[in-house]
C-alpha cells in the first residue's frame, strides 16, 4: 500500500512536470502578448519559468536516473560529443551552439528524460487533458484582445505562428477526448482550437490537425451504425466546404477584418497561394549546395534556416552521419504508422498526438533542438516497446493460467 502510494506520487510529479512544461509557456505567451505593457517583462517571465522547470526537474532527478539512467547517459554523451566536435572542427559556428545550449538543456533534455521515465500514461493523458481547455481559453482570450485593442505584443501583424502551434496539442487532446468520451464539450473546445489556428495562425498546424484526425480516426473508428452516421455527416460537411470554400473563406476573411484580425491563412487561400512554399525550396537548394561543398558537414547548429530536419541533418553532420540519423528518423515515423491502439493505455494516443505535431513541424519549421514536442514524441516511442512487451507477458500469463485451470478441471473429472 505504501509502495503503491509512493509510486503514484512519483508518477504525479513526472506527469505534472510535462504538463507544466508544455502549458505554462502557452498561458504566459497569451497573457504577455495580449495585455499592453507586459511584453517588456517577457524575458523575465521566461527566466522564471526556466528556473521553475529546473527546480522541478532537480526534484525528480533521482527517480529519472533510477528509471532512465541509460537514456540520461546516452543523451549526455551525444550532447558532449556534438559540442566538442563543433568546437574542434567548426569553431566558427560554436557561438550558435552555445546560444542554443540553454534551451536544449532546459527544454529538450529535461522533457525527454522525464517523459521516458513515465510508466503511467493514462495519468499523463488525464493531466494534459485537464490543462488543454485552459490553454484553449487563453488562446481565445488573445484572439479577443487582438480584436478589441489590436496587437500589443512583439508581432507585427495579426498573423501569429506561435499562437497556432501553442494551441495545437490542446486541440488534438480535445478531439481524442471526444472520441473516447463522446461529450459535446470536447468537440466544442476542438472546434474553438481549430478556429484559433485558422484565424490567427499558419498553415502548418492545420496540416498537423488533419494528420492527427486521419490517423487517430483510422485506428479507433469501429464499424457501427452511429459511427457510420457521424462519418457520413463529416464527409458531407467536408464536401460542402470544398465546393463552397471560396464563398466561405471570403465571408470569414471579411468578418475577421471587421474585427481587426487579418487571417494570413484565409488570405493565402483566397489569392491562390495556400500551397506556396514561402521560398523554402530556394533555401533547401542553397543548403544542398553547401552540403556538396562540405560533405562532412558544417557542425551542430551551424545554420538554422533549412526548415527541414532531413536537410538540416545532412548540412550539420555530413552525408554519412546525417544519412544515418535520417534513416533512424524515417524508421521511427514508419513505426509510428503501425503502432497498436491499447484499450486501457493511452500511450499510443499520446504518441499520435506528439507525432502529428513534431514531424510536420520538423519538416516545415526551424530546428527541433531546443523545442519540446519532438523530444517528447521520441521519448514516448522509446517507451512503446516496453509496454508491448509487458502486455505480451500479461497475455501469456493469462493463457497459461487458463490452460492450467482447464487441465485441473479435466483431472478432477477423471477422478
């Protein structure tokens, strides 16, 4: 009983760390970017959050080292090797590496090691789900403030990519909660999150939402009359929107302009640039030229402009090591596509949520080093084989138990 209580207390602390690390920056961002005068204190707020996260991580460190010593040692060796090799062979880029070090250590490393140490994934899912509506409410608060008093933060226009990505995980959590619990409140929060992304965000999060809805629905949808009716309704709404998307986009764009919000996504849709690559192709071509000139790479964090993790790995680590890293990542992506959905364990759902955020983000935006979602996704994928193994052992033990029971019944009948 005491041991179970201690284990539950530890799992609560680990899950709380992940939830705080993901959602406290969201709330801080929405407040600072919405209320006039607070943006001047943004760096102070970031520093306080960083100190808080380090203190919470230090409190959990003994448990993390006990459960995930091999990951802590491996991550430490990799980071040390990257820093030393960059200093030795690409010293001109070492300043970039040092500049990124605080975010890599405080955000990426702590969240990875904490997530890989968690064993109660249902608890983590519930913790994140409780924070999600709060985060969406603050995002709506920022949209309303922008409409009433205009942009007061550091952004130059109403377009805010950070807000849309901040809103993404809460939105995906609300959709999965609706599928699991069938309560209308969850779909309302999901729709609110989608509107925040559409009204003030970028196109990338919309790709993430569509990817998650598709993957999660394919893996959880059961053939029943109710589900078929819901699917038919969704397809019907989708066809209606597709046929009338110009009129709908025009209406929404005009309505938002009347309320001081300029939706970059809707604007690009109306002018035929929704699928424009924002000059990423030329950036990638430049990076590939540099790779051809420096086949051994330019060093860790040498150039952050590629907006594509596969090209970035080749640029930083050269053809050999960059290709090996890319093969590993592609394997993880393919493995994710075939994960099993567990009935009484939310690990697979969490993997799909963070996968749907992390992979499009890694292929469309700046480096994943110093970020959070990609490293939580990798950590959860590291946990997946152990969960599979435990469930297989459980089924085998149940099979042997039933087999032994049947054999005992047969022996008794012989007597």
